């Protein structure tokens, strides 16, 4: 079992170097040349350490796990690194002395490297599982060629074969472990980067929105003032009505801008007791024209006397987003059921059910992430805003959906009595 002890020592050395790399150099999707050089140097160092601490099976056969840094270096860093690492192996083996082991090393490298270099191209383009498979197949191939050349050069012996099989199993497990580890680290880093850039986009949008909103508000207020001045008693009723419409529309635009500005800020003020059914009737009125234009009918069952504590404008915004999505999920028209009812656990349930295209579990999980949209002209912000509003009201949302059957959004909000 001394061999395993030696392999474990070599494994510990490689692990230290791999972690050093990943801790000090956060991997980016496109690595720069300095990072490549450092990774290559660390792989080279791993190889030298493995070869220095090799295990001697008998007086003329010795084994080590140099294949691990050689394979990972070639696959993850590139073909040039692969060639460089092979040269290091050959030169160091030359330095240790020219014997059968030296020829064995050269022949194994010459047989294995072409396969490594060939598969590197496929490896780079592959997905996580394919990469792990390629690494495993290549590691088995390397061990088998080494084993074959050793048998040809030095003849087979049971003791050597035994150690070689332990060596092969050990290598396969280690390569599987390291490729899975590196792939997971890469995945986590990529997610982190995506989150960072998304957060940055949201920040830029909210900065721009507030500047834009202020710029647009001033001319609107001036226009509103002049419209009020125009509203003289001698005007005809028709004209008075037009002016009233214009002022109402400006007020509506102003309310939208206020909402936009409030976006992202937690709702702390302006909450008031709301009767859900009357609020739903209001929402229904707003969305009705949009529904009719898409051939969608809205059927409602409202339970009266359901009271919650909320900001009516924000609640409307959230419900309108959800209803708008429900309408858009039915390109050929259909029915939406909009209901509200009290639950026994102290919550009010508002349900929006459609007969639309539905979602897979994966799509449901992504719902609410900024900019997640499957629509050509979608913003992917509607759900994010809606879910945040509901969360701020201490509520929760349950989504049941089936592809090509429909989706039900059940919104639970704390009831007040
Ligand atoms: P947008 O509507 O701009 O695409 P949203 O955040 O409102 O952005 O919605 C995100 C995505 O969630 C939509 O693109 C759609 O794919 C999916 N989605 C939301 N609601 C539904 C629904 N009722 N049925 C099917 N898919 C939906
Ligand atoms: Mg939407």
C-alpha cells in the first residue's frame, strides 16, 4: 500500500497548486496571457513534484500521477501548454537517466499526446458533462498506453500489473474529481459574473430613469399649469371636457413616473387598508381593452370583504404585470380566471389562471430574474417588479404551470380584519 501513500502525497501537491491558482486568479471566461502562463507554470511544477515523489514498484518500474497536470493543463489551458508540459516531462526524465523507463516515457507521450491535442478542440467547445467524459477517456487511454509500452519494453509481471491497475483506477478517480471540481468552480464564477453585470445594468437603468423622469416631469407640470389657465368659465362644455381629459392624462403619466421612480425602493409608506375585490375590479377595467384586443375573456369570481394592507397603486402594478403576461401567453385568445377569496390561515388568495403556453419547471425557477424574457420584445422586468411588490407586502406567490395547458399564479397576502 506504499504506492497509494505516494500517490496520495502527489495528489495533495497537485491539489495545493490547483487551489492556489483558483483562489488567487479568479477564472474568467477569457483568460489573459499572464494567467495562462501562471497556470502553465503551476502545471509544470506539479509535474516536476509528481515525478520527484514517484513510487518505485520495483528496481526498474516507477509510477507517478504526472498525467493529471499534463491532461488538465492541455485540456484547460491549450495545446501549446500541452506541448510545453510534454517537453518538461521528457527533459526531467532525461535528467533522471536514460534507461528503459525513459523510452517508456517517450513512447507513452508520443502515443498519448496526439489524442490529447485532438480532443482538446472538442473539449473546449463541449459542455460540462462532455468535458468530464473526454478527460476520463483520455486518462484511461494514457494509462493503457503506458501499461502496454511497459509490458513491451520490460515484460509483464503480476506485481507490476497489480500496481498499474491501482494506478489506473487512482488516476481515473482523481481526473474525475478535478474536472468536476474545476467545472463547478467555473460555473460558480460565471454565475457571479452574470449577477454582477445584471446588477450593474439595473443600477444604470435606475440612474437613467430618475434623471429622465425629472427631465420629463417639469415640462409636463408647465403644460398642466397652462391647461388649467385655459380652463375659463366661458369655454364650451366640449372644450372643458377636452381640457379635463388632457389634465387627467398628464396626471396619469405623472403617476406612472412616480411608480417608476419608486421602483426598487421598499414600500414603507402609503400603505392603507384595501378591499381586494374593488381593487381587482379597477385592475380589470384597466386591462380589459388589452384583453379584448387579444381575444381574451376575463372571468371573475370575487369574494367581497377581503381586506389587506397595501399600497393600491403598487398592488395594481403587480397584478397588471401578471395579467398582462397571462394575456400574452395566449396568442390565439382564451379565458383568464381572476378570483379572490379568504383562506383559513389568515391570508387572502388572489388567483390568475390562464390557458396559455405554460412554463417548464426551469422557466418557473427563472421567473423574476431581471431581463429574463422569452418574448421578442419583452423586457423581462415585469415579473421582477411584481414579485418584489408582493414580497414587500409580506406575501408569497405560488406558480403552477403545465406546458401548453396553462399557468396559475396564486398570490397570498396577509389578511386584516
Ligand atoms: P416580459 O413579459 O417582458 O417577457 P416578464 O418578467 O413579465 O417579462 O415575464 C418573464 C417571462 O416569464 C415571459 O417572457 C414569459 O416567458 C414568462 N411568463 C410569465 N408569465 C407567464 C404566463 N402566465 N404564461 C407563460 N409564460 C409566462
Ligand atoms: Mg410581462
